[in-house]
C-alpha cells in the first residue's frame, strides 16, 4: 500500500477497447470465476469479448464499461447496459475486482460508481444482474449486501463446458 502522503484517490473512468490489456489482467487475476462460469480459465481474448458483448438488438450506445483506477492500474471493472431489458432497467453484465486486491472494498466502490451512473440516467429505476448457479456461493453474499434480491426468474445458462441456470436479481436504484 502507499503511504498516506503519496495516496492518490481512486478514479472512475470509462474503459475503451484500447484498454483491453488492463481488463485482461483483472480477468486473469480471477481465474476461478471463469472456471465456474465457462469451465476453463480466461481466454486470451476474454477482455475484448466482454468489451464488445451486447444482448441481441441492443445498440452499442447503451453499453457503458467503467473502470476503477488506482493511478495507471485498473483495479475494478463494471459492464452496464442501460435501458435493458426494459427502459427502466440497467443490467450489470459483469462487475469484477483485481483478484490480488479482494477485500479492500473495491467491488463496493465500483458498484457505487454504477449507482452514480444510473442515477444520472433518465428513467432508470432498477438495477438487474444474473448469478450463475455454479458461482452462486461466492456471488450471492456480495450482491445481497448491496441490497439485491432474487426475483425468482431464471434462464438456462450455457457457456463453454458449463450448463447451468442463471438467476435474476434486482434492486432499486434508490434505497429508502
């Protein structure tokens, strides 16, 4: 860690395709996530895939990729689709922190940045995400602490060698 005299505040910035290397490093620092949801570690093109992935029929302008930066180092990432699957919803496709820095509150900070983003986006009233059953034991406690609740809705999930179920969780943008 840095000394308090040299401490630089963490900064949230949009991520572009040109920053694939930084995102790939984060994904490779979390190989267990990839194994749980695809059956293998992250592929060399995993970051590019995340940065270009969109649900069918969704325009690229609805996609916002945010990074939490510690100086020049990307330490957390969030992929958000605004207005999907309904105009009043923002979907978090992925939120990931640097695996070597887990437990520092970076996931919560990244989520706070997502809340700030959607709070400034007209008509967005709720956040939505899906949790794959093969990763639920790790993810559900994190999302529950951030006030997400399961909706009871589920969809089949297939990626790589993993065949599972993805369960939908939501929360209001504003918590009373």
